[in-house]
C-alpha cells in the first residue's frame, strides 16, 4: 500500500523553525511505522534523524507522536495509520533534530525519585527473599521501559516542564510498594512536592500512551493515597 | 525551543500545601455536588430566575426557614468561592511561569476573593436593604 | 506567552481519549463558573443596597435574553463539572476503577445531557 509520510523536520544548523517534510512510501500493511521511516531515511532522504535501537518495543528509544498520539514507532502497524501518517517528535522536551528530543530533563526526574532498592539491613540467608504475593503488588510498574511516551502525553507536563511526570511516579511506585525497600517515606516526601503527584489531574492520556500497557493513573492514584496516609 | 532552555529544578520534596489543597478540592467538591446541584435546580427550575426579585429574597431569608436558607447560602459562598478560586490558582500555577506575573495574578486573586467573601457575608448577615 | 500558546496547541491537537476531553471541559467549565460566581456574589451583595439596585441588576444580569442564553451554558457547565468532579473523586479514592474510566465518562456525559436538555428547554421557554 502507498502511504504519504508527513514528518516534522528540524535541523538546528539550517532551520529557524520546524517544517513538514512529505514522502511517499510503498509498504506492506503489516509493516510498522518504523519501517516506513527507515524507507524514507535509507532510500529517499538520508538526513532524516530518528532514534531507535532494538526495534521490538522493549528499548523505549523510538517514542514519537504518530497521528497526534504518543506511541512507539516500532509497535504501530501501517495498516492502522491510514493513507497519511503524520509523525512528530515528543512534546514538551527540548528538540535536538528532526524526531530526536533531549531526554535529559526526563531522566533528571527519573533520578529524583531514587529509582534503586534502599535497604541497609543484612539479610538472613544471603539474598532478600520475597513472596509471590508481595512481588505481585508492584508487578505492573516493573514493566516501564522509560520511553517517555506517558510523560510527554500529559497536559500537566506540557504546561509545566518541572512537573515530575507519570514515568517518574511509576518508577517510584515500583519501589514504594516493594516490601524489601526501606525508603518509601523518603520517596513519598519527594513526590509530595509542589511539582509532584498533585499536578496530576487524572487525564488518563498516560494510560493510553503507554506501550507496555501499564495502568499509569492507577499507580499515581495509589501513590497519592499512600502520601495522604504516610505524611 | 533549544536544549539550553530547560531550567533545572534542583530538588523535589520542598514543604508545601498542595496535599491539603488537593484534599480540600475533593471534600468541598463532594459537599457542593449536593448543595450546588440543589441550589441550581431549585432556583432555576422550581422558583425560576425571573421570580428571584428583591421581595422573594426578603421573604426567604426572613421566613420560617430563614436560618436554614442563610446557612445554605453561607455554605455555598464559602465552599464555592474557595473551591472556585483555588481552581483558578491551580490554573495560574499551571500556565503562568513568569515569577512576577504569577505573583501579581495570585495576589490579585486573593484580594478579589477576600473582597467577594466579605461582600457575600455582608449581603447574607446584614439584612436586605440595610447597607444604605 | 509563546509557551502558553504552544501548550494550548498541544492540548487541542493531541488525539487523547475521553479523559483528555473531559479534563479540558472540566477546566474550561470550572474557570467559567468561577467567573460567573464572582459576578453572582456582587449581584447578591446588592441585596443589601435595597430593591432598586438589586432589581435593576437582576433584570440585566439574569432575566434579559442574552443572560438567558448564557444561563444555558452555565447550567451545562455546572452539571458537567459536578458529574465529572464526582468521577474524579471516585477514581481518586478507588484507583482500580481507572480502567473503566472511558465507560464512566460516557455514562456521565449521558446523564448530564439527560438532565441538561429539559433544564435548557425550561430556561429558554420565555425567550424563544
């Protein structure tokens, strides 16, 4: 099938502002948007810049706005996008070139929630055992691949670059509800910030955008209730 | 937008009132779900707006259920104004990031809110026609 | 200002689901109601100034034909804000219900419209 790719282009060395590039591609219905972008880059315009690594929906590199909605280019099939496929870089993060945005502000918020296990107690038998039920408690939020699709789909984040964002809260949730961890209160205190969980307005764009189908708003809701209880 | 435009926020977790504010919006929302819906449907559908004359208000506030009506109106004033203006404050914090403008708008909001609170309370408690 | 325009462009052009549009309508209706409330308190304050001032303001702000049309928007705004607010509160305290939120928004909108249509007809009876 023939599809017209409308791609948001920007070269900081040449362009004063972004513009739309249009490319015709011939693809199979079962090809992915990433394959169409590759066709453009490999056979039509080598200057097109995009970020991707594994191309199988697990590295989280190729999140972008596809037909007005955040998704991984490697998980959206061409048969689902129609005759015209509009591709833009993620919103609310500084644009570097074409479809590549600066992820550093996003990772800075990820680091802010202490995304590592904190526990100074010495375990009885060499390793910290956990019951299947206790593991189940935070199973959903372990699936996050830090692609930033959720955070950059959030109106609160578009409005305020300091809002810590759904991804960081999901990562905090993964440790707050881990019974081996001992820093839950510290993380809840961090998320109780003016730009923390309270900027979430339960818009649910994050749930729709998440390529890993994490119930993001549920995780945020549980963190809010935990803050109300603990602090 | 360029890479250099991001202003770093160094630390999350500073003390603030947002938790109380968030909880208050929910609690006042629950209360208002009952009283505002009642107020709206009663005044607009039962009494009808064109009949809400001066005399109608005098009769209601000085009638046998005057105290109940005044209590309801006071509750509407307090919850409505605080809930509404807190919502406006959230919007200002969401969209106006220039420190000066943010402060000016919020100060203006607090001043107008206080004046309205006093004006509303005067109307309810001083009595119809007694302010001249 | 440029950042605000960019943000609003994002809000309008993002193809979100029910929750996105419900949030936008919730915020717009909230700001509208806050504006109305400010006007409303001033007009009620005029009760203290005697019948002449009050009845004049009442006639202009509530009974005139343009006011009646605005009243229809107010009724929709209040009904939607109330119903949507309840949805938000319920999901906030029972986060597990979030997975049904798209259905809940649809039901909520249906209920609002069912109450709104007769209310709008009654309101506009004198005008049309």
